[in-house]
C-alpha cells in the first residue's frame, strides 16, 4: 500500500508532530488548524513540519492515517473507464482491508464512530478526495448520491466482515464478494432513470424534488 | 416502535438491573451470565429480575436496547413473501433510524465498534434473531450469505447517513433510498446462480468452492 508522508526520522520527531497534528485538527478542524500551531504544540520549528510533510494537507493526510492515498489510487481505478468500475472498487477495498493497512482502516473506523470531531474531519476528507473524484467520472444524474451509495455498501461490508465479524461474510472470498457487490456498485454508477428504480410501485419519488420531503429527525 | 421489557418501576430498580446485566453480559458473554449473577451485581432478589424481564433472554434484549424487537418485526416484514422484501426492509430500517429509537441504534453502533465484547454479543443476537429469520425465508443457495450482504448494505447506509453524516446521503428521502437500495437487497435475496454474478469476465469464482481460497489476514 502506498503511504503518505516520509519515513520516520530519528528521535520520534515525526511521531510527535503527528500526535500534535491529530490534536489540533480534532480540536480546530482542518480550516482553522495551522502549521505554526501544530509546530508549537509539538515544540518543534514549523520548518520541520514542512520538511516532513510538505504542506498542511500533507500533515493532515499523514495524521489521519488513511489506509491508502486516494490521490494515487482513485485515478488508477477510474482510468479504465466506468465499465467494471464496481468490481474494481470492491476488489481494491477488500485488498486494503486484508492487507496490513487493514489495521489502520480499523482504527479509523473506531475513531470516527467514537468521535464527532473525527467523523467531521474524515467526512470532509473522503468527500473531497474519494467521492468527488468518483462522482466526476460518472456521466449520469446525481453523481454524488451514487458515489455515496457505493461507499455505503463498501463501508457496510467492512463493518460486518472486519469489525463485527459476522459469518459467512467473514469467510467469503474476495472473488465471491466481488461477484456479489461489484454489480451493486455498478448499478449505482451507471443505472439510468427508469431502470435504476428497479421495483415499480406506488410511493416512490420519481419526478418530484427529491430533497423536498426530508422529515425532521431526532437523535 | 415496540419496546422490549416492562415500563420502569419505582426507585430505578429496573435501571439498576439493566446496568448490572450489561456489565455481566459484556464480561461473561450470554452463555455464562446468569440471572442469579445479575441479581447479585444489582443487589436485588433474582425473583425481581424475572418479574421485570421474564427470562435471561428478556433481560439480555432489554440490556442491549436493540432499537426494535426482531421477534415481532421480522416475521411481519417477511409475511407478504419475498416479493418486495428488499424495499420493505429498507423502509423499515430507515424508519427506525429516523424515529426516536434512532438514538438507541446510534448508541448501539458506538458500543459495538468500540468494544469487541459488545460486538460479540450483538453479532450472536443479530445472527439468531435477525439474519437466521430472514435466511430461513429464502429458497435459494447461500441464504445466510445473502442475508448478511443485505445487512451490510443497511448498516453501511446507516453509518454514512446518521453517524458520519455524508451528503447527499443525509438529505436523501426514504423514498429515494428505498428506490436505490430496495433492488440491491432484492437481488441479494432472489438472484439465482448465473444471474447474481452480474458482470461476466475472468477472475470470478463461478463453479469453484467459494470457501476454499480465504487468504490469511492480519489486523
């Protein structure tokens, strides 16, 4: 798996900066956190933060320990076109979780479910770096919704397979998961209005403003 | 939403029993926890535990605060048959999360992601009470896997919509979600071998032993 950021330097300076960065991003959010503030919290010179991570975005990505670099992986997955994209994404996602990077993915899921701050940071990151890239490549209505639906299927299978560990999802092979989940994602990416609704019947929102009827929600 | 167990009694006895039950089930697991042990931890007579909750299973269900009673809800959802089952399940699931019980669902997700003990308790409960009931109603190969895949799509959309709060999944209407996700679940429930693989091509597992090739996994 590609890693963001450089290899650890001597004396754990890099780790000190990352710990400070996690605290600053969590407390202030991405926009208000600064290289200068992170350096101050880590008791190092701001130049050292830039030396290790290049930019605020660089230190953010390294601090988040996202299990792969979307700027590298997503364009590669999109390059062959939308044909077979669903299956490619499923295989890539399962590969990441089955690799040593799966431990980082697991830690990331724990932190976002436990903390609204972590959820907010990850949400912005995933929207910008993952979902927006996928949505851009889709030439259909509602590309962001479709990218989000695909993400929901991938996140759900990761939760059941790696975190809650529900059989027989745990012992299904990557091939089997790709065969079942690939067409689900592919439908989200490519179905045209009329065929994407699948089950005709009363009560659906066809032709209406879909954002209109959102009920108030507690919790 | 139906609730498991009786209304709170005076003096918070019921709540004391539930707190003790959560600790006992979390520490010992369902099998090893006992009514007697729960009563001792709550400093009440075991008869009182039975008075409030009827059985170990009853106190377990109440302690877990599952947001609906599967013994009641699942047979109702299955009763009309497999036609339209996918859409009925999506609508029911979204309704639960959009209702006041959504707060309990949220708390449950937090506790299972944070704790392996809670995950193990919930896994057994969901397998027995939810997935087994759904799988029994499916007259196709691999019914447990199919029920698990359906659960994975529902869990994933709940994580993105209610916990991480990713747009436009958050503001999609229940109708829109039912129209997109209903056919996904329906395919998992009803697709026959040959059509459920969807995307023909090399590298899939058709005709091979699907359990065979599970790779070793770290993390």
